C-alpha cells in the first residue's frame, strides 16, 4: 500500500510547486548581441523560479490549478481509503473465508490498487503538463520585466541562483533583485495580492526557496 499512498500524495499541494521548480528557470530568448557598457561590471543575482511563482499572478494561477485538481485528489484518497478498509477486513477474517472467497477478495483489492495507480499517474501527468504551460507563459512575461529592470538599473550581468548548477558561491543580499522583480511584475500585471486563506482552509503555497549561496538569502 505504500506505493499507492505515495501516488495519491503526488497530487497534494507540493506537487505543483515541485513541478515548477523542475522547469526551465527562464524562457529561451534569442536576444541580439549588444556592446557591453563602459565602466565596471554591475552584477545582480535572482532566484528566477521563486520570482515567477511568488508573483501575485503566479500565486493565483497555481492556486487555481490546485483547486481544479482537488476533486480528483479527493477521489483518489477515497479509493485509497477503500483499499485500506478492504485489506483490513481481509486480514481480520481471512481464516474464516473459503479459499475461493479469499482469492476473490484479494483480486478485488489488487484490481483497485491498479486502478488507483493508473488514475494517480494520469492525474499527475495532466497536472504536470498544465503546470509546464502555465509556468512557461508566466516565466516569459517575468523575464521581460527582469530584462527591462536590469537595463534600467545598469546591470551588466544577472545570475540565476535558483539553478541547481548555479556558479554563484557567494553574493551579498544587496545584489539580490528577486523581490524587486516580483514587485515590478506585480505593478505591471495589475494582479492584486491573493487574499489570506480562511481559517481551516488549505493554505496557498509559495515557491520553495532554493538553497542560497553563502551570504545570500533569496528574498
């Protein structure tokens, strides 16, 4: 049953954010080469995935996607609970059943386990695909804001610390423009901040913060 339960839990709130964290951190952009400005380089760092997911639009879109799949998650949980109940019943009364009845009940449980695994896998794939489309579209727009912000503030290089293979080993907090990009995008999009969840309601998660290099706390 551990495998079945694990599949059910893939539809929990963490799935959306895990999916977001595994996607490309920036859209492909074939930007024309430009001459480097004269003077010393001005470098900034950004946790791009965090910026995308923590924009007001990102939080709203990810929450909407979770709500869309909530009925499916509830359905899978109900099926999983049914399997647990049937398994306990079989274990409790197995020695009182005929071989044929015991085999029939075991087959029913096995069939339901297979149904659970197939349904959970299908739902996970569907949600993953929708998440990829959602993230890619939003990331492209956030990247445009990042590009404009970097130019306006004279940055010659912006490094993404959310990348697993980030070359950044150390950066001071003052170089981190993640929060500034989130704020700039929120202003441009005009999407209001999401309301705080009601008491007892499942909270709308924010993007997981990547492990930061020394001296840097993603904002």
